[in-house]
C-alpha cells in the first residue's frame, strides 16, 4: 500500500507530480534505486518533474518497511533547499515510526479523516477525467 500525507499531497500538486510517478518511485526504491537511507525507516528519493531531469528536480522523503507499506511524507525542490536539518529528520523519523506501526483499521481512519491519501492509478485517472 502506498500513501501520501496531506502536506505531501498539497506540495506534489503544486509542483506537478502524479500518483503514477509516485508508484514508479516505489518500484525504483524497491529495486535499490534511491539516493540514501536516512535511518528510522526513511529513504530519500529523487523524482524528476515533468520536462526536467532528476538532478535538478525534487527530493522526496519516504517512510517504508520495504515490503508492503510506503508513505510519502515530505518533498522539496533542490533549488529551494539542500537537505533536511536534524530537527526535521528526527520529526520525520518519528512520523515514519507512527505510520508504519498502524494496523489496517488505523490506516483506514487516517484515510477517512484526510490525514493520508492512498496512492493509486485509479485515483489519478478519476482526477484527470474530472478536470
């Protein structure tokens, strides 16, 4: 299951990322194609913006158990900042631990109350047809 936080969702829409791109990023991470392990079940993954290469594009912070749970927690453009500071990293590690410990019911409650959105190709296709 792949999820994105409310904050990440706002940011990804602002910069033009799609759920398909996030799904592809998960495939790449599962194949070991990522920038770095940040500890605390966090990885940093570059994702290219439309029309731009990965080098000058976005960085995403993903919480994962490397099996069946992936949470896109935070994103930033390289041009806006170089990296996370220690306070941000610690807060994201704590958030990762919390989300990764959720059972199925807790995940559903988080989705129902809008704190998390499930990532999927169907969601993106529905949004495109409504536009």
